[in-house]
C-alpha cells in the first residue's frame, strides 16, 4: 500500500479531533486514534487509515525525533539564558 505525505498530513489533522457529538443521541464521544469520527474527518479509505494508525510510530518516526530534538534544544537555550548565582 502506498502512503503519501498528503495521506499522513490528512491523518495527522484528523488526530486533532478530541471529541465528537453523536447525531442520534447528542452524546459527546471521546475519540481514540481508531475513532470513527476521526476516520471520517481524515477523508482516507478505511484500509489506509487503519494502516497508518497501526504503524503510526514507524511512519512518524522522523517527526517524533525532530520534535524531541527541538524540545531538548529549547531546554538548552533556557538553561543557557538563565542567570546562575
């Protein structure tokens, strides 16, 4: 199965949905990464969405490493700027 950067971006955007409202019961539903409303919002086919969800760690590995690197460098900058007594 071919996963493009656009597919990953669509999946990532759908992961920002935290809750959804059921049209029938009006209940607020928390969404997991496999949540129905997240899948619908992503616009991806079921098979692509589930493949990305199952392999999220592998597919977003570079993104996670970059975030960790940015967090550490931000921490280092704060430590460097803080006055020491």
